[in-house]
């Protein structure tokens, strides 16, 4: 596995790969790799000739009071995990390389980034879309793999890639979960033992929503209410939102249907967790 | 010369050209081609193997009270002129192809688009950067040629291309002028005979600024004041702004130096004209 530390080195390597007609697959990450990321790398590696993984804790997608400084960083460990999962090129640039002095461009997706997580994290998705646009332009992959766990991010990235005619295939990869159902997340490491015990309440409630849907319930408001009650009765979590939206457009739906995403965000102590399911 | 009417056809053609290792040069236009555009096409054609010219009157860069509806359109005439200047592929998409239903992405360059022309045309440069990003991603040229006449647009596009790691070389082409000094512009067609007689006052004033600079004057405020007085005494134009800025960053300068752009916008009757010079 090669490690590249600058955008110019990565862009040059990528130009050479394209000249050789190699199919490049890309997995952007913020590091702190867990089994969820590794599943994305394995998918990319199965679909592409060359798999590029970026590790970059992107400052512009953190709010001023968020966890940018304490976000877990261990490049050596990430490199070993990525390589074992099939990564061929690890791209790990520094913030000053990604955002040199004078950087002034923002890629903004209207409406979709302002709701759900965006309501509590103003500017977050502008940070995501801007850095993803930059990384896609540096790596120039044929395909890029994103996890369904960050379902809003995925829909927004799909919108951006289509709108800006970026010509990259976006692959939706299923959420990887712990044995008790908790969606894998780098932020799970922040949970106390007690919070960790309670955190599977999110997925339990989402599974119950799926069961209600399978049982014939179509009323979004009733199911959203049930999910909220289940989380609140099964844990001490402070629910930030439960929403039923179209998984592609993120618009609220009144009636559940295939492709509806039921998404939830809740605080367990100081840790904000998100999860979602998409109805089949 | 080939004419392509959809982004997907253009993207496919461009993929084929890249597979053949052809150097693609690109000139984006809104049509109504004049000698200024033709000079850009000739420059692209001299530098590239294949020259692509887009003709697209971009609705998102016009304000609600601006001239989108009456902007001159004549694709047949544009096609003949472009071909004679060296265009190999004319890309002329429809608005519904460029902005399909649900389009929601905006590329925004902070600060640079809010001053000079941006102060009078809010949102204009977001329209420009968004469509240029899209066109560059569809055409995927090695180089793209823009005219110095739209100096603010040029600086903003350069910033965006660098910030989003687009990997396209931007070529600055000199302003082409009528015999009496008036910068060529599709909007010159709106001028009455009398306005047309007075319009060269802009360039006369800019030339006087250059002469003052060559004579040793370095005070930006003095030169800007002189330019404004010259325009106002030499015509009935309503000056919108005269500014001395860094041609790359668009920041105001107090002291003139090589690379300072002196830029002006003024109304001649209902027609808004712009012009600029960059100090050598």
C-alpha cells in the first residue's frame, strides 16, 4: 500500500492510473476506521482495480462547539486496517494542503442540508459537500462508496454529484452494526459504559418501525411517534429528531412507502448518535 | 464541426477524446458571438487538439430584472462563426438539460463575488461559478479560455478551479476592442447610436489611468477619482463603480502596482457596460 500526503501527489498518481485505464474506487473517511469503514473499503476493492482511501478529519464540517479537536486520530492504525481491507493507496493530506490560504469556495446543496442533522449542525453539510467535491476531483475515481449510516450525507452527495455532472458512480453501502444492533460509528468510543448499554435503543426502535410498516401501517406521523416513544422509554437519550423522509430527496413523507428513510438523532449524555433505516 | 445538444452526449464525446489522449480546449460562451469570443476560440484552437465551444444563455446568472429574455440568441449564426474560428465541437444544451428538476447545488466563492459587479448583481457570480463548474465537468478540458474583459469573473473562476482541485488550466485572454476602444460585448448591441458614440469614454478613462500610473502616480484613490471624473465629463453615463483591486484576489489596493486591475461599470441609458485594465 502506498501512502500519499498531498493533493498534488494524489492527483498525479490518479492521472497515471487513468492513463493506464485502471478503474479507481474511492472511500473517503475521517479515519478512526472501524468495521463500517472496512466494509466500504472491501466493496470498493471488489468493484475497482485500484482502491483509494482518504483519511482526513475535515475541519469545515465541524461546528465551533463540536468535537474536531478530540475526534480520534491514529493514522498508523488506520493505515494497517485499510491495507488489510484492500486499500491500495492511502491519501492522508494535511488541512493546509486541502485548504490553502485564500481558499474561498463552498459547494452548497440547497434545502437538503438544512434539515434533519443540518438543523442542529448549521454549515455541516456545506463542509461535507465541499470536501467531497475536492476529494473526488483530486482522486477522480470511477466509483465512490458511502455508508447508508450517514443517509442524509449520502443523499446530498448523490445530489451534488448529479448536479455538478461529476461523472462518478456513488455506491450506497449498508450500515454495519454491532451484535446488539448499534450502528458502528467512530463516535461510539465517546460513550460511557452505561450509555453504550442504552444506545441500541435507537436501532430497536427503527426495527419496530419497520415491523409496523410490514404490518401494514402507512401513517408516517404514527410511526415517527412510536419510534420516539420507544427510544425515550428504552433509554435516557434526548431525542433530537425522528423523521420519515424520501431517502433520495430528503423531503418529508406523510405516507410510508418503499424508499422512505426513517432517520433519528439522539444525544446519549454528550454524545450525539444517528441511525436510520430505509423501508424496502 | 459537430453540434451536441445534451450534457450526456457531450460527456460521452469527451470521455472518448480523453481515451484517445487528445488535448481538449474549451471556451464557454452565452452565444451572440463577436470578435472577442472568436479570439478566445482561436487561442483555444492554437493550444488544443480539439476545441469545444459551449453556447448556453445561463438563466441562473441573470437577476429577476435583468435581460435574460431579450439576451441575443442566434445559434445558426454562432455555429458558423465558431466553426470559422476553429471550433470542432459546439455544445449547445437546453436549460432543462443543464438544470433538471430537483437541481439544488450551488458553487459559491466567498467574498470575491460580493463586490464590484456582485454588489449590483446579487447571486450573479454564484450562477457563473455553478454553471462553469458543471460545464468543466461535462467537457473535462485540459484548458479553458476566458476573456480579461470579464476580469472579476476570471478571477473568481480561477479561485474556484484551484479550490475545487479541478485540474484545468485557465487561460486569460486579452480584451478585444472596437477601433475606438470600446470593449467588445454582446450587450453593445443594446446601445442607441448616441450611447454608442459615448461608450468609448470608459476605455479612454482607463487608458488615462494607465498613463497616470506610467507617469509615477501610485495613489489608488487619486486614480480612481480621475477615472470617474473623466467618464462623467466625457459622457452622460451613470458610473456604478470604479475600483482599483488586485486582479487575482479582487481585494482593494491603496497603492497601484503591477497586477492591479482598474475596473469600471457604468450605465449608458438602460445598458450596463463594464471594462477594466490590468497594470503591467
